[in-house]
């Protein structure tokens, strides 16, 4: 199987799984899964193959910075969707994402300081999220085309960004990789079909998932050139899933 075909298979498969999980277990779990590197993970894998591990390591630093851009998008959407319809809420949130991305394209701290800044920022942002109602009543049925549309959009994004990576360079490619594609799709659909509380739970779950997201790319940035692409990705996946499971357990324990 060539690399282009793999791009066409891997990305839509991930979005289908997340979408079905959201329908089965609710908006918060859907957002929690989106916090995993579902687009950025494949992108850094493809970058290592298309270019080299050094390129992927540099992109991973940009992706880690982008986790703060993602979380700020989520914070902006969570607050704006309470008063605005989804087109306006999306415009505000994407504007916030763009501003933070531009900032980190100029400010490039070392990997250690960046990771500390990211974790601190995520803690502050998570605690600044609004509280959503616990009960959401669906007001409209989900259309049959929603999952196919998500698959197509996500695949086009991954293919387009990896194909343009040589011209963008590793850092900017990394910064754009965490573009909140899944988040905006799930948040917009949740707000439109279920109301603002569902959208808030999606983006709040995503912010919680970004702690393991940042850890995933810390491991890639530090180890991919030392132990290789496959082993570093495998280790990052195991650690990220372990953190996600731990976060879920703590959340259930607090609720219990």
C-alpha cells in the first residue's frame, strides 16, 4: 500500500469511529476522543515518511504549540455558543485560533518550556470553561450525510496539509496540524442539532483530552530521532491512551 492510499484510508476511519462513539456515549466522550491526535498523529507519521524524522520532530513542536490554539478555540466556542448561533460562534472561535497560531509562529520556546506552558495553559482554560446542563434534548434528527461529510473534510485536510508541508516548513505545518477540524465539526453539529449545552460538553471534553495530546507530541519531539518513527509513535500512543484512561477514571470517581 502506498502512502497516499494510506492517507485516504486512515483518516476517514478515525473520524467514523469518533462519530459513532459520540452517538453511542454522548457529546462529552466524543469531545474527549477528539482530544486524541486523530489528525495530527497521522500527519506527523506521514511527515516522517515523506521527509525524515527530524522534520517530524520539528513539526511536533509546532503541533504542541497548536494544542493551546485548539484549547483557546474550544474556550471561545464554549462561551460564544451560549449567545450566538453556530456560524457566528464558529467565526469568533476560528479568529481566536488564528491569533494564537500567529503568536506561536513567532514565539518558539524550547520543548521543555513549551510543554510546561501548554500544561499550565490547559489547566487554566479547562477551569475557565462554562458549565453545561447535564440533560440535552435532541431537537432535530441527525442527517444521513453528516458522517460522510466529516470523513471527506478530514481526509482533504490531512492530504492537503501533508502535500503542502515541503513549502510550509515543519514548524508552520505543525502549527496548522491541530486545526480544530474535528472539534468544529462536532461542536457545530452538536449545537445545531442538540443545543449549546451539547456543544459545550464536546469542546470541554476536547480540552481535557489535550493533556494527553500534548504528552503524545512531547514524546515524538524528544524520541523520534533517537529510537525511530515506529517505536516513538507506539510509545506515544500507549502513554496517551493511558493518560486518557486515567483522566476518565478520575472523572468517574469524582462523579461517583
